[in-house]
C-alpha cells in the first residue's frame, strides 16, 4: 500500500490486529477439530476460498451492482468530483472512481481491494441533505477506508464465518446432524460438526462486527484529521442519523444488508445490542470527534 497522509491510529490499529489474530486462532482451532473428527474439509475450504477470491477481486463491481450505483463523470457531477479531487491531493493518493446511487437513504460507501481499484459512491439522498463542508467530511471518512485497505481486511476477516456457515449447511443437508456415527461405537460426527461450526460462526461473527466498529472509528479519526474539521463530520453524522430516522422503514430494511459498507447504518435500531452492530454508536463517534476537535484547538 502506498503511503498517504491519512493519520494512523495506533490504539485502534492494535485492536484491529488483535481481533484479526483471534480470528486466525479460531480458524486454526476449527480446522484442527474438523480433522480430528475425520471430516474432509478440503471441498468446503475450496468453495469458501472461491467466494473469498470473488469478493476480494470483484468487491467494487458487486457493491455498485447491489446498491444500484453508477459511475459519473466530472461533467455529470462537478462538485462531487471537485471534493474528491481535493481530498485525493490532500491525502496523496490516487483518485478513486466516483459513483452515485439513486436512493433517498442518505449514505455513502467506498469499496475496492486497493487504491487503484477503489470507488466512492454517494446516494442522491445524501447529496440533497448535506452542505459541501459536511459532504467533504463524509468523503474523507470513506477515502480513509480506501487508504487503509479496509475492504481487503474485512473480506479476509469474513472468511472464517463463510467456512463455518458452509460446514453448518453441510452437516444439515447431508443428514449428519441426525446423529449418524462413523461406526457403532464412534462419536456422533454430524452433531459435533454442527455444534462446533455453530459456535465458530457465532464467535467469528462477533469478532468481525467488533473489527467493523473499530475500522469505522479509525476512519472517522483519519478523515477528521485530514480535513482538520472534525465538527463538519460530526454535523454530517448527526444530520444523516436524524434524516435516516425519517425514511420509511421498508426502504431502510432494503438498505440494511449493506450496513457494513455504509458511512452510517441504514437501520440500526436502538434495541439491537451494540455487540451485533457494524458501527459504533452515534454517541461514541461524536465523543471521539469532540476529543479530536479539542486536540486541534477548534
């Protein structure tokens, strides 16, 4: 990864590295248990590896297709391109492709496996609601995801969950979960696979969600320090969160599966435990930005 001027955050980086290390340990333990009970996990690993490669290399195209985004030229969206041009120069990084999604849900996302293959997409809803200063704060946040290769990190982190999910389905659909034994005295292999896969999936899910929350905080901090205007990002966060609350629930539910991509969750629901959230709470994000603002003396 080429160096950019996005500020590193050692505290959050340490948390992310620790989470990735725990996911790695979990993966090794999972494979060891599968081998110990006599499961040939090669096919499952190959299938999961194929999903990983497709997601890694085609993440930008998949995300744009799923969210109905289209790339726009500087002539079509001069102000948007102007902001991204300025941020690219400030961050000393290649300019990402620019896209707009026709959705009233005010949000934005960035995807792509590296800086050369990145795309930043905003919705028509966020363009209507934010002023130029607030939009710059949001785009700085998204471009920090690109600079820190967060898409690649989250793709790799999700690999174990994919494997565990496939193993669970394998146990269910093959009839192993019924308690069939390899021999009359042997252990119920299917039940062991189902139990272990379920536990591994649950733990990896929680670790991946924690990693997602860490990267959102890191992106907030890096974007705010790049623009030197944490108050603009705080204003955008507050405004977007308030506007999302006014969007019809049906529209929000359609956008909810893409929460991990978005600048702010389309539908978070205060009743959902923070452990299951892809984003930190609005209060925590605003508190961090307030601290940064005090550090900058503005």
